[in-house]
C-alpha cells in the first residue's frame, strides 16, 4: 500500500503524537508499504528526510514547543498527486487535517483519522481558560470525524467518548504501538549512573512533555510529600516544556531539590535506561487518549501509579501492573500509593513487574502496525459513494467544491455550537 499521512506534529518534536506517527510510519515501511508524511518544519529541519515533506510553520506557537503549519505550501499538491496514495491518514482535525480532507477529495481516495488528542483541553495555548474555545475545539474535532471514511481511537475510553458525543463514522480501537525491543534494552545500573542517581534508593519517575494540561502541579506536590515521608527515595523527571520551571521551584522550595533530578529530553537508549532506572512510574494527567509513556515504562517492568482517567484506565489494571487510583484522589493519597510500593515486599514488586511486562507485550509496534494495515484494507475494500465518479477534471472540481463546503460547514456548525451550546453546556450531537 501507499499511505499518505498528514500531521501537525512530528519528530524531532518530543511528544506522544509525534512519536506515535513516526513509529507507525516506520512500522509500515518495515511491512513493505510506502509512506509519505506531510508535517510542519520544526526548528532546523532543512535537511533532506526520505519519506517526509516539510511544510513552512510558525515556530514556538504562543510560547509553546509546537510548530503551527502555514495553510499554503508551494508544490504540495503536485507532490501528493505524484505519490499517488491508496489511502490518506490524518492525525489532526484542523490545519493539515483540512489539507488531508482536500487532498483525499482531489485524488478520490479514502481518508481515515486517528483521534490522538482531547483538543478541548489544550485551549490555554490560545486563550486562557476560554470555555467558548474549548467547546469550539471539541465540536470541530467531532465534526471532523464525520467527514472521514473511518476513525481510529487509540483506546476504548476515547472510542466511548466519541460514541457518547454522537460521532456517526465507524470508530475502531487501535492502540499506539511501542518499540518493545528498544525499551526492553534499558539497563537500570547504567541509567542510574548516567543520571547520578544512587543505586540503593527507591526511584519514582515521570516522562513526558512538562506542560500545564498534564496536571503536573498535582504531581509535583505529590512528589514532595512522598520524598518527605521516604528519606531514601528520589524522583526522576524526564522531558521538557513550559511547566518545568514551576515543578523545579516547587521541589526546591520544599527542600527536596537535591533529591529530584530533571534530566531534560532523552531519546533512544538513554530514554530506555531512564525508564529502567525507575522503580515506579508516576502519572497524573487527565488529558491523555492513551498515555504512551505508561506502556513505555512497562516495557522495562516498571509498575505505574496513575489517576483513573482516559488512557490510563486502558493500560493500568489496579493491583496487576500498578495502582489505578480514583480520579478524586488527593495529593496525600497519590503519595501514599507511591509509598506503598516503596515499602512493599520483594515478591509483591516482582509480581507487579511481571504484570507490567505482560501488558507491554500487547502493545508491541509490529502487532499494532498489523492491526492498522488490516484496518486500511478494510476501508479500501468498503463501499464509498465518493468513488463512483470518474477521474475527469470536472469530477475532481465538483468533489473539491463539495469537500470545501463540508469543511466550511463543520466550522460554521462548531462556531454556532460553541456560542449557543445546549443547556448542559455540552456541544450538540453532529447531525
């Protein structure tokens, strides 16, 4: 197959979606498929990248670490038509997501969409605490689903979320895969040595983008309380982002800075070693669709302590591979769960380790790529009303005009729905 992907975030940006798209593309290529990824420029990405078409972008949008692609890119239409894809896979519902819809219409091929992100939880990058913007983002993403031929949800929680909000396009659950062999090669001793973490301490860790939507103020406070109660414990925080300084200030202010190591962004073997160095992985986000880092941590046998939220509840089974705490658990309760693992007997911790490794095996990248390829084949073999016309110039023009009206209609509907929501404040079902 020839798969054309459109994504608003891609490597070298560090984040779950960027890693998900790059791992999927690599896995598809290993399976013998041709893949072209259309993605924004990010920092210094002027070098030639096989299988990647870069789009000019605004860097560090609104003070974040995201690049925002510009809507027009000379030569893109010619490049995508020359690639002649069998199917288009969109990874965002706006910007290059709209370009994916237009390209699919022009080339008369099906388009599928992976709902990676709870977009309504990221509005603070544009307007602080704007309820209208949250409703707009949610309504736009729901409407976008119904403009596609198929939708992939990375977890059952997100599939249920889309169904509850009236999405009509069939939704299939295909988790994001992890290169288990890469992370399983991590070494505890090497990781601790590289990070200057003593070998005889209990290490609680976290990996991810350090951003406000990740509920990291809660996590920093829980780490402080955990360290205060456990003199032989340390914490390791891997990643970077706009909330890093605030986390560091919290730990330093409470006198725990010397037992908290901020490693910054790690990749490849260094990241695998960091996971292997941890005794428990701590996760407090409510904004995930899957929580890829949870699976990554489990590939090295690290149990997870997380709050019951979408994404986390699909990976963490309480008592088997970690602790899944009630969503209303306070800082003290979260710290107590970390402490319980720190003081547990060796047999209990080994059982948790086995459970984590067994869970991670289900998310091996080759397994999830195979499921994605099967899904593509199912979409390609299905009936599509848009495929009834010939490929003449007039037919292409009519398809393009119809698709443009659909995109504009979705935006108009979402705008009206954001301004005039139902009495319960939720977006209407798209109809």
